[in-house]
């Protein structure tokens, strides 16, 4: 099993819709979790950290399920500008950062 | 968020030459920086972890004599690709670790696109 797995997509979603994707991780000792956004030919940018209690930032909601070892990202009222690749990032106890391969999202007008 | 810069943003070099890429944390001190490589349509692959004042820790399969890393100060790490070959053409991205609200967060430089002809 890969350390961090994501559905590569692409997810083609009409503007205004809600979209969600998950990411599973294999190491139960993983400490912290993040979602990054990467636009084509650009560096990844931190979208949000994922807290145990779940967290929300505007249209974005992140959840962590430690028992099932997955994190999720929900985007409500999607905008054209949300089109990007979303990277799941897991930080192990030894500070090793593991990236998922990313989920591509295309928001359709 | 914290700002990380990289220079150059793109470089074209001839096979056999060496290329140095700089990574700077602009508004914070970073004891640890990371170097990644990303090939088209693939995820970021960690090459090495750079610790200020000590030797870098390389990931398995990454040649330390080919990819020289120096982290001489708390705000600067450099990656030198020695004797570059076309297969080294890639997007090289550095990141620096900064203290966030809930532990450490990674901030990325804008990347350096290397093309070796």
C-alpha cells in the first residue's frame, strides 16, 4: 500500500457544484496533515492544515478520520479558479513529509 | 504566510555543465529546508533534507555527489546539479519549514525549471 494515496482524477465539475475528495495514508503514526493546491507549472501552495476536529475556511472544509486513516477536502460553490491539482500531504513523527500524487480538478463553466 | 524565494526561476544549460539553484526564506529563519524534484504530471519527490550547519540527508536513489546541497545560513540553501544531463531536466522546488499554528508548516519556493540540452 502506498504511503499516501489519492484518486488522480480528473474530476470535472460544473461551476457552483460541491466536490469532495479523499486521501488515505498508511502510517498510523502520522502526525499532521495538510492540503496543498498546485496550479500548472507552479509551486504547491498551502491551502489548509487539517485538524483532528476538522476545520473550515470559507468554501473549503477539511476533515481527518484517524480511525480509518483518511483525510478529506470538500469544496462548496466551486469557482472556475478552483481548477488545480490538490495535493494531500502527510507529516510523519520524524518530520518526513509525504506527498500524494494529487487529484486534478477541472471546474467547468 | 511565510515567503520563500528561488533563483533562478528557469535555466537552460548544456550537458556536462553545473547549475546552482538558490533557495531563500525571506521573512523567517529556516533551520530545515527541503529540495524536491517534479517531473511532468508527477508528484513532488523529496530529494534531500537540508539542515543548517550540517550535511544534508539524501533520499534513497538520489546521488549526493551529483546534487550538492549547502545550507550555510538560516535563510539560504543551495542545490548544485553537477555535470547535468538531459535526464536531469525537471522542475526543482525547495521548501522551508516554519512554525505554524499547529506545528510546522511547509512553504514552497516558486520553483526552478531546469532544461539540459
